[in-house]
């Protein structure tokens, strides 16, 4: 029997299949990937560095949707806002991947390079070195939490007669549509305002 014209396994197919599994069930296993690709489990390991290697391939695949050009914008706060929105959109497309990716160390070169650019942006803007990572981590917390919120039901609070909550009911009725988007814009505005104040403090201390 001749070899198939298209190989059954390569890193691209393995990554795409793993992401499909994560989108469906929130996780993946190497045997599941092999089964979907019609291959042996051991054959998958010939193309990737174990499960951790597949996780990093997934990270690169999801993060590839973040527009790196946003970090080239000026001034720095415009760049950071644009990066946050692009970051959120990329992960909102695969919300079930967030717990998996956020609980493993970042090793993917393409992703590390984007962090390097974000750090450089803040250092060039005048932030103190010790302020940079807390700012980036805080922004990630906002972005990823909001990406999960986008995947949540529009109505997250189910009110019952057994637990009267009239003020909560009024507040929920008043929020209107696009709850997650409005909450994200509120959080992002607050983050940028605080970041500007920190930058002013850093410049004063020089």
C-alpha cells in the first residue's frame, strides 16, 4: 500500500485537533488527538514535546490572533488599550482554553516576544521597572476574565421568590444589553487611569 499523499500527522494538524477538543470539552488528551487523526498515540509524540509541548502550540495558535501592531501605536496608553481589546477578542474565541493556558508556564517563543514588546512599551513610556509586570498581569486578569464573561450566559443571576433581592433585580433590569462589553470598558478605563497615575509617580521619583 502506498503512502498517503497528505501525512496523517504534523504539528499543524495536532494543534488544530487539540484546539478543537479544548473548544468542545475544555481539555484534551494525546490519545484523543491520535484517535481523531486516525493515528497511534505514540506517533503523536514523534511530532511534539509531550502534552506540555501541545499546550504551548495551543498558546501560540490562540495568541496568533492578537494583533501585534497594536503595540506600535502611540501614545503608550492608546497602544495598551488596543492590545487589550485585541487580546480579549483572541481569547474570547476560545474561552475554554483560558483555564488550561493560564495554569501552565509560558514558553512559546512567539508569545514571549509579544510580552517583550509590551514590557518595552511600558519602560519606554517611563514606568519604573518594578511597576511593569504588575501592570501587565493586572491587564491580563481584566482581559481574560472578560473573555470568559463573553462566553457566559447573558443572564448570570437567576432571581427567585425564595430569596427576595429587589435592588439586584432593579440593577439587572437597568444594565441593558452587552453587559460584558460595558463591564470590560469600565474596567479598562479604570486600569488606564490608574496606570497614568503610576507613570506620573515614577517620573516624579526620578
